[in-house]
C-alpha cells in the first residue's frame, strides 16, 4: 500500500498523514516515559529513605535529592531546553513567513542549545562518576540515570534530525518548487512537535527528580 | 494548525510564543524557589506537579498548536492519557495492596 506524502489535510482525518503519524508516535512515547515515571514512584514509595544514599562531601545520609544532584545545573538546562523550544517554533514561523535566512538562524540556535544541554548533562554525569557513584550505587541514582539518560538519547535524536534539516535536508527548500517548500515547512513542524515533546518530558523530570 | 496563514497571522503567533517563553521562565524560577521552602512531601509534590502541568500545558497548547488542532489529534491524546492513567492505577493499586506501604502513605499524608 502506498501512503502518499501530502501536506494538505485528508478529508477523513482533517490532518495530513505526517502530523497524525507524529502524534501517534508521541502517544507511544507518553507510555514509554510514563512506565519509567511509574517505576520511579514505585521505587520511591517502597524505599525506607529517599534518596537513600550518602552525600559526597560530608558522608551523611542525604535527606534531599539536591544534596546529591546539582539543582543550579538542572535549572540552567531547563532554561536551555525551553529556549530551544522557542527557537524551534520560531524557525517554523520563519518558513511560514518565507524567510529562509531566519529559519537557518533559529534552527542553528535550536541545535546549539540542544548541544549545550548535552554538555551540561555530561558535566553532571561526570561529577557523579568522579565521586565513584554509578547507576548501581542506589535505586535513586539508578532511576535518575535511566530517566535522564533516555531523555538525553531523545535530545540526541532531535539534534540529528534538526541538523539534517539545517544542512542537507534544506535543499528541499532552496532548490525546491512551491510544493516542495510546503513539504519542507511541514517537516519542520513535525520535527518541532517531537522537539517540544522532549522539552515537555524534561518539564516533569526536573521537579520530580531534582526538587522533591 | 491551518496550512494557510498570512504573514500578519504568523507575526501575531510569534508574539504569543515570546510571551509563553517568558511565562515558562518565570514558572521555572517559581518551582525552584518553592523547593527551598522545605515543605513536607505531599504539599511539595502537589505544588511541583501543579506548576509542571501548567508549564506542560503552555508548551502543548502554544508551541505544539494544540489550542487550534483537529479533533483526531485530541482523540489520540485521550487514548494515550487513558492508557497512562490505567497503567498508574494498576501500579498504585498494587502498592496500596501492600499493607505496610498503605500505612506509610497515610502517615505521610499522601493517601
């Protein structure tokens, strides 16, 4: 069966296939992260103490997650990711206004911010490893690394897709017909839906893991 | 989101995106500051979740254009939400099934 790539809404669904497709994918992602959030609740409710491990410097039992994790770094990353969501939607708006240069700028910023997020994350992970702790150290760190690690994999995936559209994929716009330009704009919108979802997951991860 | 938008309409959207950006930054600051109040778990969780849900709604409604989306997308989300709630209900019911956990939760004022 051939699924035609059209950016005009289908009469039966009211949306184009790419949009319905990405939303179905995001629905499955809700279950993927939802399952791990449930695991977090399970581990936390079953634990005698949370985070249930010693602090790195004073070696007393930590009573708050922020004695193990860096809230300032995570706050910085929250701001970075929110900003990248804004530049992502601005890159789409630029195409809607037929302004390719502005698209390149905003999409470039989105990619740089995402890379910045990963660099900060790497510093956080590095700090943990330098203290000789790993996912196996405690249930708290186990679920921390799984949730933030899976999220980081999603960020990496988003960077790859966005970098493709910033670079070689943009040929569709620069060398394309009016129809191809409409297709490219649709691709950016769909990639944006994924990227905003990655931001959305972090909006829940940040308070759940770092703050409470 | 409709395929045909005038440049004026897009510009109006951009202004909304920037306002949402400001709101998200303020809410991030609020959620961090509130966490230093040293509340007990139940109220801290309630406040953190409340702020996170507002932030997530802003992202979903404006950046993901859910505020002006077609019905079929809403149904996909309703389906996902139903499965998510079902999964959490299964987990939580099994937690409450363990007597000592149920007692602990009630002691913490969560259940």
